[in-house]
């Protein structure tokens, strides 16, 4: 199924899952979503991964044809799994974790019946927790994404011409990202938050509220996708917030930068400087053991002290968070929010996005992706933090 | 919530749902996925749509802030809905349809508890059926997508240069589609089938099997997204199958065309001609009352008569279907497959894709989107069916 290098990685990930299963008194977990199959196999396939608390791991594959390995069995349907476990001398689970947060009701109901003697439990939390601390292998993938992602953001001076719209600029950046190796796909956990390749928002469009818990909405081009650019002609004095997809390796970085043509309002610079100051304060504070809610509160309080609360994380509609874990998906753990119970751990990779929406100007601020190290944190997306010119 | 024009459309869609609820002896349905919220509101929002068999319809909206209308109530959580129904004098349902095929196990479990006196039933099939026959309004949206989609496919001569890869060509076409108004997002029902903006496959990469039930797979550029182009350098004698996203309006068309540089193998032309002949035969046969399985069988038999069965709908891995409904999502009803129970109805919009994978050449054939009319069918994507030059 995978390369020898990746075999060691699978062992590492399996060990984390086994430890989580034991701590939750769960005998086994059966994974079946693309993201978790990818996490455990190093590639997307259609089928299931079975892992039990004794450390038994097996792949039950439906497609693609032609995968090979001792730990792979081809199946047509999940009902074949129990007999295959018995053949392999593996005892049946009495409790089994299933991906109840993300698999459909009907899929879970079917899988629960595959193990009629077992109590089905929600295994989504286990995977969310395990995946929230990245291995060295994963961090390397994120570093590669960061390089590609930053290279495009650094290249935008000169893209402006009079009359260019937010959408035209976004399409140009999408194309540059793709040519730099971006895979394009923007994975979001859960079915409800739909974004194409991220968002680019100019001027007061930032204040159009979103169907989602976003600091900035943007009306979008069509009511079927009411987020992001809406055809606004970019004008001098208007900010443009670029927050596009950084998935170059299966693992994403999340970066936002503010651009402008000419000078913005004084309030916009003040708010942008506050965002940068929040980043610097968080970079000093973030380390294992720090509460995610304390990081949110630090940012919230700094915005309040600067008398910018009315613009913090949105204006007409304010978001309830200020950062999030990132990896295979854009919305992983931990969550930086006032009521988050997450506590930072070494290996967390978090996107921090203290943004402000300034009426008459648009969105300002920056977003960086940080790695929590054993004794502090490292900015993986460290480059120009100023408002950058498009012209 | 919506324009006056769209109010009549909502009435039409609601009437279809009410009829389906009555025929299924279901008192009410509670929708909550983006696609079905969009279907009933004409815009994506976060929240729920409640419709009962008496024709009562109400939107319970979480976000975005600032929507207005007599039929809208803002809520923070779905548990508020029963009290709001009672206030409105609406009787409680004793059976309620929920989107069990597509909403998560935990979301459905929560929603079922909102109506503790009601029996929860699977409402996904009702919506799948209702949405499978398009209204005049929807057909107009699909026609607009068809125009944009075709305009880009017609523009590809001259994109070839020696050394160009499948990925480079795909990025160029993605950019042309986006500039022509394509929204980019490629909606697939269910969480498991992940594609970025469609696929472009050159040469023998067509024979790399897919994790999904696709005629052609393609290895992809990364194991996290193992579909489509894999960096193959496009060479004379190699076919290139273009099957990219046609979502310009929230409603998609699905079109594939085969391109080449120079001449292909005789077998490739024979198979391509067979694909075109299958289309012409289906265009004569398809009308309300025809079984979807009969359309599949017609195509299968024509491929067999031409001694092309080994290449039909794939070679190393063959797909189990030959067409599908298309609309808001790429995989709607009806399904053209050997065991499909679907029967064509006026208003169905179906993508028909008899394709062949020819070892040493690549994929050939075409895909068109058809509207089933009251007495036949209309090709919505009628343009050059030949293998077209890239050079």
C-alpha cells in the first residue's frame, strides 16, 4: 500500500490511535472517510481502516483495484469485515468507534449493524484529537505547502490594473497557486461550509455577512455560493484581503495578507497594526499547556484596548473564533475561541487570524500558520506582514 | 428572502415536495444541507427549511444575519423549532423526513430528538426524486451553464506546445472556465467522491484506476487526491479527455470532449465513433417512460457489437454506470446503470458518457447533457463531436 518510509509513519499514527482507544475504553475504530483513510494509508481510497486497541490494523479496500499488501483485503461491502477479522484470529470488539460526526446517518447505521454485538461509539473525537498533533512527516508536508503558498502571495505586486475586479484578481491568483503546485482542493470537515479555493474580498464587500462563522463574508458571485468576491472593482483606498488555498501536499497552510492600491484610511492602518501586534504577542505566548481560550482572549483584549472591538473578527456579523488547527482539513483542532476547552500541545499547527472589518475600507489584518514546538512556537509562514501594494 | 420571480418558483418546488410527502405518508420534512436549502430558498444559508404536507413552509435561519421575510425566523439552534411551529399554529408532525443519506449521524440524531413524538424517516429520497425533474427556471440556469461550458471547450485549439503536461493544460482550461463565469465549485452528493474542478486525462493515465466508480481514473498529482492528470507530457498520438466543471449558475452541465495532437490509433477512432453513435441512438430513444437501465443496455450492447466491450467505461477498472442526472450536484437522479430502477421523466437532465479507454492511446468518446422533454430529448450541449485538435 505505501512506501517503506511511510510504514514507520503508519506505525506512529497507529500508536497514537491505540493510546486514544485505550484511554477512551474503546476496543476498536473503523474509519471510512477519505481524510481518515488518507491519514492512515497515505493515500485516498474507497473502503475502511480497522484498528483495534491491541494494535491490529487492516485496510479493507473497495477501490481502486490494484493496491497490494499483506494488510489489505479487497471487499465489496463492509458486511464482509467480521468474517475476515475472525479468519485473521482477531477478537470481535465489544465497543467500536465510528465517525459519527462526519459519516452520514445511513452509513453509520449500516456500519453499526456490521458489528451487532458491539456498542457503537463516536470515534470522530479520537481522530480529531490524534490528528491535531502533527508528526515530523506531516510538518514537513506543511512546510512545503507554506513555501508554495508564500511564493504566490509575495508575487502580487503589479497584478492591479484600473478596472480589475476582485474576481479577476482571484482567478489570476488561483492560476498562480495552481501553477506553483497547489492541488486546488480545499478540504473542510463537515458538509456545510462550502468554499471554492478560498476567498478574496475587496472593500465593503467584507461586511456582507456569511452563511458561515467567518470574520468576513463577502456576497459571492452567485446565491449558490454566497461567499467571497462579488465583482467589486478594486479602487484606490480599498483594502483587498487575500485568503486562498494553500494545499500543495495534502496538508494545508492558511495565510491571509492585506493588499491595497494607494493609501488606506488611518483607522485601517491602526487595525492592521493591531492585528500584527496580536500575532507578535501570541507568538511569544503560545506553547504547550496554554489554553486556546486564553489566546483568543489575549487577542480580544488587545483589540478592545485599541478601541477596535466593533471591527474585530467582522463588523455586521462577527465570527466567534480567531484561529483553528489546520492540516488535511482547514478546520482541525485546536480551536481558538472564547469557550474552547482545547489546550495547546507540541505538534499542533494553528492558523491565527485576528482580522478587522473597517467600513468604507474593507478587511485588514494578517493570518499566519504556527507550529507549536516543545517550548514555544514557530511561524511557518513568516514573511512581509505589512499591507502590500497591488500596483 | 427571495425575489418575486423566485417566489413562484418556491411555490412550484414546494408543491412537488408536498405531493411527494403525501405519497410517502410523511407529515413533514426538515431540510438542512446547503444544496437543499439552496433549492428551497434560492440561496445558500445556514439553518433549516421546514415543509409539511399541508403546504406550510418556513425558513429557520442561523446565518447570514440580515435576511428578511415573513417566512423567516432566526434561530440559534434547531431545538427552538417546535415551539415556533406551535406559535404559528402548525400541528406537530407524527412522521418527519430528515436527510439521512447526507447529514451526519450526529446531526440526524439531534434533529430526530427535536421532534421526540415523531417517527424520523429518510427524506433524502424525496429530495432526490423532486430535484430530478427540473423546472423551467432550473432548465434556464442549466442552459446558461451549457453556453459558458461549451464556449471554453470550443476554444482549445492552439493551447498545445511541445512539452505541455496534462496539468498545465488543465490549469489553462480552469482559468478560461473561471474567466467565462464558472463558479469553480463542483458539488458532489455525499462526502466520499472528491474532485477539484473535474479531470483532464491524457494517454495511458486514463487506465490508472480510481478510488471512485469512474470510467477513467487517472493517478492524480498527489496521493491525497488520486484522480485526474498526473503530470503526463502530452504527445502526438495520445488522446486527452477533458471533463471539467460546468457550474456557471449553481446548476451544472457535464460535458466531455476528446482532443489530440496529430492522429490517434485506428482503434481509438473506432471507439470514439462508437461513442458518438451511442449518443445518437440514445437521443432517438430517450423520452419519458423509458427505463434508465434500457439506455445503459443499449450503449453496452452497441459497444459489444463493435467488439469494444473490453474498453467500455474503462479498461483496468470499469465503471458500473454510463450516465447520471445533473443539476445542483453532479450525481443526481436518474442513474443510467444496468440495475437502475429509474424511469425517465420529462424534466430530467442527464449526462450521458459512453467512454472507452484504449491502451496506448488513452480515453476517447464524448459526454453530453440532455434534457428529457415531453416527447423526446434535447441535447443541451450540442457542438463538435469529433476528436478535436489541441495544436
